[in-house]
C-alpha cells in the first residue's frame, strides 16, 4: 500500500476496518485481532488494487460525505470534503426560507449533494440531473439507502435541458478541470473523464449552466456552483455578465482556495409577489 496515497497508514486502517466491519478506533485499540481466512483473502485482493493505484473509495465501494455514507463506483466522481461547503451554504439559505423548496442538483453523480440536502431538510424536493445513466443508477441506490427516494427524482439530462421550471435553489458540482490538465491528475485513469473534463478553460459546462439558470431560477433564488481553485476571477466575471442584478460572491474552502460561486437573484418587489413555482413540477 504505497506511494499512490499520501496517507498509506490511514488507508490500511480504513481498509482493515471495512473488511472486519469494525470502527477504525476499534482496529487501533485491538492490534492483536486476527482476521479470518476469508477476510485475509479480501484484504490481500483490496491491497493489490490499491497498489495498482485504484483510489481507496472505489476499493471500499463507499465513501463518507457530510456525515453520510454513499456508494461510489468508477461511474461517479468520489465525493470530496471541499464540496461540503456547497451543502453548508445551501442549508444556511434554506433555513431562512419560510417554506419548503424545490432544488435542482445538476450533474448529480453519486447524488451526494442533493441527497445530503434532502436528508437534512425534510420539506425539500430535489430534481437531480446527470448525463450519465450509470451515474444515475448509483444515485438511485444512494437515494434509497438514505430513505429519500420519494423526494429525490432522477433525470438523465444535459445540465438542465429540457426543464424551464423555476427552481428555488440550483446546486452544481460540474466538471471543471481544463482538458489539457487532465493527464496530469493522479485520479484521471480512475475517475470518469465525463465528470472531470470542463473544456479548454474548465468553464464550458458552468457557462452552459449559468445561461440556463437565468431562466430557471426563481426571483430571490440561490445558485451555488463549485469551481476549480484558479477559476475565481473568471467565474466571477462570467456570473456578473450573466446575472447583472444578482448578488454574487465567492467562498473559499478550508485551504483558502476559491471554491464556491454563490449567486442570489433579486426578489420580486413586494407589490409584485406571485406564487412560487415550487409546486410547478411533478415528479418525473
């Protein structure tokens, strides 16, 4: 279990805990514990996969995100800690709303963002889109795993096409790695290129989403888009040219890198209030 990981000891402990079906703390407290023959065989096979460079989450078949465990396969991007910032910001906004909300989770992958939101807010309904049917099957199993299948509806779609429905919140962790940088990524041979490749500048799909979101976001609605750390200035300029009257800001992750673009559209004037489109969409 070597040089493909920066934390080989931690990976070994996590893998052993998974195979023994024990907490990692138990593994550390019981160094004398002896696995059974079948467990030794499983550990050996898994260790070989790690030695070959396969990421630990794929070897385990699951990974934790926002306190929840999600199935992951090579059909989906591995959930990462920095994406939890997006969920946190969405929950803060939702807590200030007097009613339930309709959320679009664009490029849902494993479903971790939309499902985490639905688990933590029972009045929420989520339309989760992805262009990959294989990814949607993983998301479907994760929604069932966490008991939110009735409120998380999965659709195969290119970003938000063909929906002109008004969403209260749109969240997205779309591919944002510039194409020329992909071969240098350690994860590139393992994670799906479809979930990584953001075009020549990394903003191709984000640009597409912003153009669609102008017509799909309710007045006073929220759009949250994860970006690559070097894209802050370009993402801000793109957002300002698309949403001229919106409140737009960037949030940094725990490492201090630009990570999240937040756009809040202006609300309707008080005298022009009308019913939200929150109930305008039927489950697909």
